[in-house]
C-alpha cells in the first residue's frame, strides 16, 4: 500500500490554485516536489482497521439455553 502525503501547491496543479492543500500518493508527490510544483507538508497515517467481532450463531445459543433449562429441571 502506497503512502499518502498532504502537499501544498506552489503552482496551478490539477486545476487547484496556488497555495491549496491536496492529498497525493507518494510517487506523484515526490515527482512534482522535485520539479518544484509542490511542497510536501506531512505524511498521512493510515487508520487501523477495526477488528471484526466474533458472532455466535443463533442455533448454538438456543441449544445452550435448552441444555441450561434441562439441567435446571433436574
């Protein structure tokens, strides 16, 4: 996965006026910074993906409830 950067334009870039802040991928940002069209401000950190919760099936929970009821009757 490529890194993303916030950059500030020093020239009209992709229809954006001078001084606007845009997000670009690493390769594009570094190439245009070398040509003095942009100034890299900061790297954007990737947000961690939330972990999926383990789901229990309805069948398993109803089976467990019926077993608990059977034990309670004894």
